[in-house]
C-alpha cells in the first residue's frame, strides 16, 4: 500500500471540523485512504453510496437515513446522492461536534450553489490527487517548501536517465496503473477509465447531449497542452458552439480530468496576457490520449516538451496539497513574449518561477524571462528554477538555478 502524505492534515481536520470532504478523480485512492482512516480511528459507520441499496435508502429519506446511524459516519461517493448535503447541514447545525462526517466524492459538487451554501463554514475540503512520485517511492517530498525557504543551495542528485524519467511521465499516478506491467494493459485501463467517467460520472452530473463529442474534445485538448485556452479556436475545430464547449470543459474540471492554470499579473501594472491554460491532472492519462507509451518513445516527438511540463505541474499540485507553504498556481506571459511556465505564489505574495525544459542542457538565455520578472518584482521574487532532463544542479546567478526534474521528489 502506498502512503498518502495528505493523511495527517485530514486527521487534524477531523479533530476540529464537523465535516471533512475528500474529493478527487475516480480511482485515485479515496476509498482506500478513507477505509484506512476508519480502521485506525474507529469511525462508527462506513457507508458506500456506490451500493444501489444504500443509495436508494439515502435518496428516499436523506434525513431519516442519516439519523438512523450513530456518528461519526463515513459517506463514500456522496455526489451520487446530493440530497444528503442539506441533511448533513441540518445535523451539523444541531451539533457542531468535530469529526461527525467524513465524506468523499469523485465529482466537485461544491460548484453547485445550493450545495456549497449548505456546507459553507462547516466543511474542511481536501483534494486527493493521483499518487505523487514521492508516494510511489515512499519518500516524503518537500520541494515546494524548499523553494520558498530563505536559504537554498543546489546539491548533486541521483542520476536518472531520460528513459526512466519519461517512463514516470507516461505511467502517471493512478494506483491501478502501477500494477499493470505492459503498455497494452495500461492502455486498456485508461480506455475503460475515460469511458466510465464520460458514461457515468458526467452523465450523473449533468444531462447533456454531447457525450459522443467529449472523447474527441479530450484528445484535442491533449494536443494543445501548455497553450493558452482559446475557446473560439476550439469551437471551430470541434464545430460546436462556445457555450457547449465551455460547459464540457467545466464538466471535465468537475470530474478532475483537467484543471485550469490562471494567468499571473501581480502588481506589475504591465500589459500581460490574461488567458488561462488547461492541463491534465494526470500525465499518464494525457500520454494515453496522445498515443505515447514506452514502446513508442521518440525523443523527437513534439508532444514530449508539453507533456513534461504537464507532469511537473501535476507533481507540484500534489505536493501543494500537503505543503506548509500551500501556494497558489499561475502561469505568466507578457505581451512582449516574456513567459514563465509556472508561478508559485505564497500568502505573502512572494513568488517562485519555474520553467520546464525538455532538454539535457540549459543555457543562460533560458533564464531571460526570470531575470525580467525579478527586475519587475524586486524582493517579492524569491528564486527562479529551470527544471531540465540533465543531471547537474547548477547556479546561473543569484537566485537562479538549473535543477534536474527529479529534484521534485529527491530534494
């Protein structure tokens, strides 16, 4: 069993919040984690709403269903019965004792106004992502906190060749994939996974007529990794209205397939690009959509650079879920083409810039955008990092470093 580094924060929340909600994509390990917490912390009742009989009882009389059990109660896949949320609110308002409910969901139902209003101020929310590289290797990662620390010195890391690195990228972090030994078996799992989300999870969230178009839209988004989100262009390519397109993207977000990376502007007062980017929550899934596997790993493939950037971003997001820094994520692009792939901003609005380079060499000019950004931000710029596929950790000036991608899980 793989460790989940967010677990300690969830346990802390159980001790001070009446409702703890763990959301995340299907098959990322929510049920496994919750059952472990139940076993260790003696929750009175575990109820899975995936079970048709349990679901039927909950839908028939949500209030009576919950009152029929002594808390603490675990409700797994609660998005299947959204009627339970007002019932949970009613019980919590009557008694706000910590740890009354531990709930999970494979869809972000909190985007629905009536549900988010039901639990406002009553709920601690956690997102469980696919396994991080540190969780896979059973080593706690602290890259983000290290990057925000006052003192940082580059150190030699264990060598990892590009084949091993891209194998990590192509596998991604879904637990089930780690048990599949061949590319063909992994491909079969991803195919079934997408079908399940489109035919079940999205259908349960929304009655739409575009299910046949969604697989093609996912594939199109995969080919445009790291690109600015252009609704007009996507609409033309898909031959569907922008209103439908925006709705489909929201559903992909609410089922944790994709996530938007908003633009960063800070207080520069300059003309900056204000368009978000879209990336996939799991690099293995997007590798499947692009038809890339370890049998067909061509170093010249034009998608490897964007795919590596997607991998880095997803690994950082996972770490942020348990990081003490807990930064916000952005991309940066000016109208004069100064561009930084990822900006991490802490609560004091101080930033770390990260550029991802699918190359084994780094040049001084790869830091040009970082230097420009540092000049604009002054002391609010902590440091700039170029993550690349080489082995050496090198300083390129004050607060500017080239680090191997493996620094994400080895520092």
